[in-house]
């Protein structure tokens, strides 16, 4: 009597919305390897980071078996999936494939990374996948295949608890893969000012890229060289050196409130 092996269960989400091409490419490359569930925002939520919807309900729209769209952020989607929609905790969460880089300081703003971070917060292995390509070169094939390979490795060997992988894939890709550190800021935030028809001032935020003084062994160095960047991110941002160096301030901060 033969017994069938249970397939791994992978939850997919993103910040580009349920109908995004990158999400569809990701689902297609995994469907013969895993049971795939999709819970993603109903529309684009780029720049949402790990924000939550707290002052309005999160409406859920069933799309098909194991597929839902939610009126919320990427982190909302993960929370609703884990606590209400899925019958069991997934073995892995993959967020993406985002169209656009999520490297350097953009890690802090990214809804793609925010969703993966939410999964890691729940002690589930997680990956954020992004494709760096011009619109006319928007081919998700390499990024999808790398996501598949990464999923196989994680399910076989695991990840440290509350560590997620932030993966950026350049298109065209030269074939190399590097494990990298998150780079420091290499862009300059700028504002374009204008007036609406009622005379009110508005601003568009955009970035000016600074392609110099890029640190070695970082995500941007790998990407500018045409290689895939894989950056392990940990949820604990504590700076241990400052924790030790500044601890003597505790007495000074408390002393004004102590009774004489």
C-alpha cells in the first residue's frame, strides 16, 4: 500500500496587488512543487512597509480555492491569512515578485519586505523577492526560478528563527549570486512641487540615485554588477555596542525623579 507524500504549503503575498504579474509568475513556478495559497492586497500597496490597518475593517474577497484578496496592507494580508483563512500554518511565506528594487534603505519602506517581516515575526521562514528591470524588460522568469530554488533549500535546510531573506534579481542577469549586506543610503530623497486646480500646493516624492561610494559586499554592489543579491535580515535591530556604551545613562535619567 503506497502513501503519498504531503506537499509543502507555501503562502504567497505581495504589495503590487492580487492581479500583479510577478505574483502570477511566482505561483506558476511553485504549483507542481507545493500547495500554494495566495492572500494579497486587493490593489497596489507599495511603500506600505509593515503597516497595519487599524481604523477600518479589512474586507476579504475570495477569488478561487486558496486564493483571497484583502482590502489592506501586505502585513494585514499575512495576519489575516495566518489567523483566519488558512487551515494550517504554512511552511514558508514568499512575498513578491515585486517589480522594482528593494535594496538599501528601501528595505524600511517596502511592503514586499514588510509582508515577509510579518511572517518572520510569526516564526515562519520568509522570503522577499524583487525584480530590478525596466518596464520593457519585465521578465519574471529568472526571479521566479530563483524563488523556486530558494524555497527548496529553505524547506530542506531551514532558516534561523526570525530571519528573512531579501532577494533582488537584476534583469538582465549575468548568472552570479552573492550573499550581501544591506547597503547604506545611496539615494537622495527629493520633492517635486506643484499646484492643483484649486491652487493648493502638493509634492511628489522621488529618489535621485547616487551611483558612487558603493560599499563592497553590499546589495547594490551585487546588483550593479549584474548579480543576484541575497541579504539575510534579522528582526532584532538592537545595536549591542550602544546598549553597552550608553547603559550608564540610566542613573542620570532616573535621578531627577528619585526622592531625596
